[in-house]
C-alpha cells in the first residue's frame, strides 16, 4: 500500500518542519522525539528503526493542540 501524495510520510525532522510551516507550531525534531518517549505527541510508525509520521496524523495532532478562537486575553469563554 503506497502513501498518496495527500497523505505522505515524513521523517522526524521533516515532520517538525511541516508543523512549523503549516501550523506555526514551535516544534523541533528533538521535541517530537521527547513526546514519542513521554507521550502526548502525534502518532508515528516505525520503518525499520526510523520513526515516520503520516501527514494526516500530524494534522490531526496539530488541530487538537489549537486552542479556541478568542478576541481578547480577558475572554473567559471562546468565541463560538
């Protein structure tokens, strides 16, 4: 089963770059490595000994990390 161009796989360094470019996420490959150990990061697979990240898993994780839309730092409730 080949990955489609819409759902390709990234090595850890490329995954961090994808997250920075597409979500402005302050993420490095070292941070993704730490999350792989302690949990809380995007899902990944192993290809031999190399961790690889599916693009759709990166997008799902990044969207889950986004906070609600707000118009002020003093807002108690997010904007609907």
